[in-house]
C-alpha cells in the first residue's frame, strides 16, 4: 500500500516544513477537485443508467410489438408514446440550444454597448435562431454581428463620453497660496485687496 502524502512523509524526504505545508494543501485541493468531478460523473452515470433502462424497456416493447403485430392492439398506442418521447427529447435539445444562443447574443449586445435596460427588449425582436457556433463553441462572425448590432441598435447604445462645459469668459489666473507666501507683508496685503475686489 502506498504511503499517505503527509507533512511527516515530506519531512522524511528532506523537504522544508513550509514547502511541505504548501504541497500538502495543494494535494488536498486537487483531491477535492477530483472527488467533486468523480461525484458529478457518478451522478450523470446513474442518470444515464436510468435512461438506458427506459430505452431497453422501449426496445423490448417494440420487439414484442413486432412479434405480435397482428395480435397486439396496443401497437398504435406504443408508436404514439414512442413518437411523444422522441419529440420530448428534441424539445429539450432545442431549449438548450436556444438558451445557449440567447446567452451568446446577450454577450454580443453587451460588447456592442447596448444599454442593460434595453437588452431584453432587443432580444424579443431579434432572430437569435440564425446565430451559428463554430467548432470551439464561439459565435461565427462575431465581429460582423457586433458591428451590425451597433448599426441596427445605435439608439440603445450608451455613450459614456463626457464633454466639459464651454465658458465664454474663462477665469483669470490667480496667485496661489505658495506664491503669496513669497511676498513681503506690504505686497501681500496689496495682493489680498486685489483678489477681494
């Protein structure tokens, strides 16, 4: 049996205590990640096993129905249930695809600068079904789509550009406190009088 990774084990190998602590903590993190992934995969495998049982049940029923096609009055009912199941699977897949396309289009709208308040309204009138993904799962021609969004929805794009106010008569330069500190007392009093006038 392999020896457990511990601080004592690492110390026995001549690794300094602080480094051994870092190694043990990182090892624990990795083990936790692997355990979480394992549990997730086990859960999916259990779900798959259940789906496989259902599929086997349907296949067996189909084989039985074919054997007793003329004798089995339930064949029509079975075919209807099978078709309903297939439609259900397609519906689930379509919903997942629509959700993915909606999220991708929302990101494009945000990247184009469309106001957060207007994104839902834009989504309602946009044809997101035409959105296509490449092999890596990214939106095809995203740059062109972003430019198209900027043109089509320009009224909803926020501009954060701030322009300063124009002044007809800009203020005159006054002496700073540091400049006033360099003056003699008489010049200081004179300058203060000028500033107050």
